[in-house]
């Protein structure tokens, strides 16, 4: 939380009673949903702006990593982000994504979509 700007901390988070951790505040909770899902199976829901697979894929073999990322790729909106762990070993499976950091990838926006936005 030390890297989260003060404005965002006040707006989106609440310090826990024991003061050791921060929790999502009501505004953030209304914007986020959490569900269990088997990553090896396709998920049929609306596209996501952001997907977290941080420190998950390190437990998968290369074939399973590829399968998970194929499933997830289809769910990230153009311009959306994928957050992984730096040691996941997934860069080779995400060559069609823009790598912003060793752990942060952005799904490209098709050129035609960029023209429509202007």
C-alpha cells in the first residue's frame, strides 16, 4: 500500500482494525467480483478489464500454462491488462500481448478500434 497514492487509499481502502492490513472499501467491493473457476476450462463471461494470475501459473506445466493463457486471452478486453508473477515463465505464451513489465501485459487494441475512438 505504500505505493498506492493517498487519494486512492482514502477512496478505495479501509485499514483493518488491527492496523496491520488494508481491506477493500465498499466503493471498491461494488466494482469487483470474485469467483472460483478451474483455469484449465474456458470461462464464458463478459470480457475483463483486468485479470490477476499472480503466482498461480508457477504450479502449471508448460502445456497447462498455454491452455490457461488461451482461455484467459479471450476474456481480456482490448487494452485490458494481465498481471502475472515475475517468475511465472509465461512470456513465450503472450507474444501477442504488449509486455510492460516482467509481470504486466496489455492486450493490444486493434488498429481499427483505435481509428473509431478518434
